[in-house]
């Protein structure tokens, strides 16, 4: 979907940069579990700070655009396949 305002990945629409950040934080927290204890704690704190910053920015930016709900409706069609 070149030129689109959203991205489609593994049958999921990624509509906002915030979704990318929160998904990345989940992966980083999972990855932290594979590190040595001292490094794991540092990585988890970093992911938590990133989530908190993204949450604050999300509050400042307001609600999602209407286009995201249209794409969510299109996604339901994939479940039929």
C-alpha cells in the first residue's frame, strides 16, 4: 500500500505511529526476558518510559481519525477467507 496513510501487516492494519510504538514495546519487554537480569531490568525500564511517553503524546494528539474505522471494517472481510 505505497502512498497510503496506514500499513497492512499480517492481516492487521497499523493506522497510527502509536500502534507501532506500543507493539514495539511489547516485543522489547518480551526480548528483555532473554537478557541477563541487570540488562533485563534496564531494557524493561526503557520500554516502560517509551510507553509512558507515547501515552502522553496520544492524549495530546486526540482521538484517531475516521479513516481508521473504515480500515477496521475492511479487515473483517479477511476473516471470511
